[in-house]
C-alpha cells in the first residue's frame, strides 16, 4: 500500500462565536491549543481512502456532503472511503451560519463572518488533502489497542429519578485507545491515528478562547515522540465525560492528552508494521552463543477497502402546531419576564435555548418543511485486519461497544461524530430514564424531536453488516442480540518464540 499525511491550521480570527456551551455567548478572546485538521490518505490495490479529523463541534448536512465530495475529488478517492471525523471540541466556531441559525446553544441567529470561516474550512481541507496525496509513499500498517481510565459515563441518576451530568460508576464506558500507525520500510512513522471515545470537555464554559482540548495535546505529543503526522478520531463518546471536566484552563487537557498519547504509543510499541521473523545464528569465542535477530519478511498486500450505507433515522413524533404555539408562548413569556426582572446570564441563556427552538420549529411546521427523519451515512473502512465503523452523530458508548463486540475487524475502531451531525444517538434503554441526551438534546441541534429509540439497533446492525462485506473470508455475526455486554475483544498478544535452529559451534570455540 501507499500512504501520505498532512496537517493544517484552521484557527480563525478572534471574535467569532463558539458553539458548545449555553452559558458562553461571547466570541473568542484568545487562542489556546490551536484548531487543526489532520488527514491520512491510504491507497491499496482496490481503493484510496481519506481519514480526516477536524477540530469542530460538527458539520451538518448538506455542507458535509459537499465537503466530502470536494475532498474525494482532490484525493481521487471514492466518497465512500472519505471519513470526516469531528473532534467535537466546544471551543470552536460553528461550521456554518446555518448551523448557528438552528442551534439553541447560541441565542444569536447569525454572524456573516461565519460564511468566510466556512469557506476557509473547505479550502484548507482540500489543500491538506492534496498535500497528503503528493506525499504518498510505500507503507505498511500496525494496529494497537490500549486502555486508559480517563473517562466516565456521565448519566448519573439522582434519588428523585432525574439524570444529571456527573459520574455513573456502574455505567458502561469504552476505555479502549485504538490506534493505527503507518510506517515506512525502515519502521519510521508516516502517521499515527488514535481514537478514544470521550467528550473533549476538560476545558469548560469559563474558558473564552479557541481550543482543541485534549485531542490537540494528544496529536502534539505523538508527533513529538513518534514523528510523522497524528490524526485523532473521536469515538462513541456521547454520554462520556473526562473524569475531570469543565475546568477554567487547559491544564487537564494537557494531562489527559499526554496520557492518551502514551497509551497509544505503548500499544503500538511491540507491533511491527512490516512482516518480520526471528532468525538464529551461531556465534561465540570463549562462550558459544546462539544469537537471534529480527529480519524483514516478504511484504504482503494490505487490503484497503471502503463501503457506505445510507440509513434513514426517524424522529420521535413531532409536536402538533397548536401544542407548539402554546409551548412557544410559555417560553417567550418566561424569557420576557426574566429579562424584565434582571435575571442572570445563566438563567437567560437557558430560556433563550427553549424559546429559539420552539420559534424555529413553529416556522418549519407552518411552512410544511419540518422533517420526520434524517438520512445520513454509516461507513466502514477496512485497513488490513482492522476496520473503522462510523456513526453520523453523537453516539452512545454502548452502541459503539456493541459494534466492536460483533465486528469482523481485529481490531474495530468505532468513530462517532463522522460524516454527519444528526444529533444524539441514545441507547433504547436510556429513553425511560430521560435526561438531556434522549430528552431534549435535539434542541441543541435544531431538530424537531429526539431521534427515535430504534436508531440504537439501526447503528449497530447496519454498522456490523457493512463491515462484514469487507471481510468475506470471516464468519458473520450469528444472532439477534445487538446490545453491548461490556466485554470488548482485544488484539491477541504474539509472544516471541524461539525459532527452530540447530546450533553449530564455531571452530574457534574450545571447551576447557
């Protein structure tokens, strides 16, 4: 195979609004860890694929499809093999003015400067793609799987039955750090792709600057220590938080990014990319010795193959127009009263959140354009023995784990936040408990209603079956249970075994 990689800065001018926190309505005042886009292009005999990370909350349809088409054209790749993964940092501008108009996270409806930023993003992603293609060179890959206990399930139940963002000790968490390293014949590194499923929220709403959060630190550390480029793929982290979150500076981001970088490189350290074997030889002078050395074996073709499946994700039933009229009137009255009473910023931001959503949805219902569902892609990319399976939004950890448990890839990297920005994909079991994700997170994305609970099984089953089409030589999953058990497959450890070798003592060796 061949591989090429590139990285590019996408940090905009100061002052643009940042999306992610309702309580933070001001524009960026400074720059912390810079925002980046990083790309790895892989080419096999059958296909060329493009693996991109973008430091952004997410890019919505139809803009994501347009960007994917531009990147595919620049790379000479099938669009099915183009993965755009959002780090989901909450310290970056909205990707488009339309997203700002829709989201309830910001009270304002628009900012013309975002049109320029949207064009900047497109231009730089295409530029980085072309650079990576120009750098294509012979390569091989190594997969690694490590573990880092840096994240926690955030859906903490309270005695009154409510669910808050906290620590849920009994909640499932995918602690795997899954990595892919692309190396030259001499084992020097072209690029390392690292994935971990966790909201990048070590930096909180009181930090008023652009920041890549812990993914930015991870990339910097891997580049410094291993060489080459580094790409971070956000995993299934919809209901997962850093154990230490929402701080006022980037110190915890530094700690967490460093820890994940160490784990990624640790998991790759004993895994050669190019085929090797151990050979023995006789040696010795005073003491007869058998020496063992690594030698490179014949290179094998590495399968690079991609597939895509367009999936329709239904929404839960939309509220009727008269219900919306009543809801909006209540939200508007509460907001007006709070303004008149001199309410604090936090209260006002929350009221703006609900009023904006009801107002926009009422407009859509009256215009007859409120959607009942959304269509978005699920992708699978096979690279050697491993596979990347994606989901087009904020996917619960349990969904990504369920895919990993059934996938034919060894290993499977589950990439949420990829090729779409539909909203939260909660597990079917979480709807009864309620809370932000299955209850009202759709208002953050300007959606008319929560995504239906059936999306849980759709993502798992369609993702696994799609991956299976790339591994015709392996047995498909048998069964009808698509929920996570919490027991994830790991990569087998290949111990160093003494090869068959007959010792031939040197003629100079003499036993006393």
